[in-house]
């Protein structure tokens, strides 16, 4: 048996001790969850319903971590990963899980988070996925390299699973075909020393209407439904062009309807939600802390012929200052970063007290945390609809609608 690391805790298992487990569930990171008597063991790449052999490499105060050695009884939902780097590259967690099972698990995960963190027992709608594009959907890749790429054997790719080292990735199956063509071209250019890097770096490959862009500061365009939006290539913009229209359509419809006549689009970015749904409201206002995004939002509204929307630059909570939309006829749309809403914003939101709140999030854990605050302030959950913008990965986009009681 290998010598244990100096800081290894030898209880309840010895270093590299092998045990057999029944996998009962998955974590929000995509790891299998098994129990040895009453002791929890986390096992990456193991699936619910499987019996597996596990090699322990770490014991913590309440659980252990192990590597999957052998699947003794596979799940009927286990499939062959499409990518030969799956399990080595850390970009995907679920390529070995059937796509139907991925969608079911993501809905169940939202239910578990809401029950645990917000005390809400609710049936979550089945996660909306795209059976046509469970692969070949990503419109943005950012490959990394940790040393000059012109040096022979320098990996150009993504972070290794459970490591900070880089895996060389010549092709990514979840990326758009155009992105993979550009990736090969960029790899050849870097290998040839076209840019004499002195250290590591990060590339950008972002697909738009004009083709694949590599300049992070370049303004490019894309289409959502029948509308066209400009944005900065290196800034945040959803990177699944097949699922984005479905997410946006659902969200703006969830915001609209009696008694709502006005929409307040916080964290509005370049204005996608507000502009797309403007025809459903008498007036729309949006706010965003990034000044360039606000300038682009105004240009996007003009390009798409939307005249009943106004954008302002500032922190999200500033949108309520001087706002003349009656709260009893207004919906506030939240689409914050993964960290969720901060306390100052939630305080101003609850002081405004809109008739409806629709919360879009790529961080279901922080979303559930914030929803718990909204529930205590007199709101109730109306509907919960996850969307699978990131097939083959653990990530989930979730939309929760709340009504004032």
C-alpha cells in the first residue's frame, strides 16, 4: 500500500483502502454519493443505482473522498462518453449519464436545494433540454495554457478534473463545429510562435453572426429569436444559442400577465430580456453596472425598433430610486451573477414590494438562499422551471416565479 500523505487522517479508512459501495444520489458537483454504514463517501463519475469499488484518498470530519476503481453493477443510464478526454478534462461531469437522466436529475437537484435551503416543498417542472443538441452547442470556449505555447508539448486546453494542471484539448465535442475549426487554427498559430508568449495565457473563441471572434474587446452580434443583439465578445453572454431563445421566451412570459403592466430588468446586461419582451409591457426599465453594456443595450433597443424601454447605469438597487412604476402593477426580473443578490439590493427590492418577482439564476444554491429571504418577506413560489443550457455538465439555469401574497 502506498505511503499516506503527511496530513492524511487515517479514520475511518486507511489510505488507498478499497471498499464497495451502493451509490444512492449525486451531489451538485456531479459526484456519486454512497454510504459505508452511516459514513458518507463521495465518488466522482459514479451514478445512482450503481455498485462500485472505490479507493479512498481522503477522510474528512464527516465524509470521505474516493476514486472510482470499478463499476461492479452499472446503472441502466450509464452511456459511453463521446469525448476521449472525459474524466481527465474537468469541463464535463455527465457524459457517462444518459441525457434523459441528466434532465431528470437537474430537476430533482433544484427540488432538493429549495427544500433544504428555503423550506419549499414543490414539484419542479422537468428540466427543459434540447435532444437535438446535447453536444455541439457551445458558442464560446476559453482554452488556457500555463507556459509559452510555442514550447513543445505545452498543453493548450482546460483544467484537469480535481487539479490545476491543464489537459491538452485539440477538439471539444460540446462546442459548435465552427468553434472547433477555429480552435485548431489557433492551436497551430500558437504552436508556430505567431505570438511570442513569455508565459501562459487564455484564448477566446466566440461565435457570432460574423464568424468566430478571438479579440476579447471586439463588439460582435448574435441573434435571439428574430432580434439581433450586440455584445462584447469577451464579456458574459449566454453561450448556448439553441436554448437561449427558449429561456428568454419563457422568462418574459413568466414576468407578464395580470396585474403586471411594467417590467424592471435588473442586472440587465445588454438588454436581452427587456428588449425581447418589451411588447408584453407598457414600459420597461433596465439597469446594469457595466457602462459599456448599457451603451450596447441602448443601441440594441434602437436596432430592434423597441421604444418603450429605458436603460440606466448603476448598481441594481439604484433602479428603485425615483422609479415611477406602480409596484402593484410591476414585475422585477432578477438575473444576478452566480453569487446571487447582495443584501442592499434585496432590502431595496422588498421595500419596493412588486406584485411579481421572476428570478433567473445559474447558481441554484444562491438562488435558493435568496428565495428563502423573499418567502419570509411575504412572497410565495408560483413555478420553478430549470433549463439545460449546459448539457453534459453539472450546471443548471433555473427560473423561479414568485407572487406577493
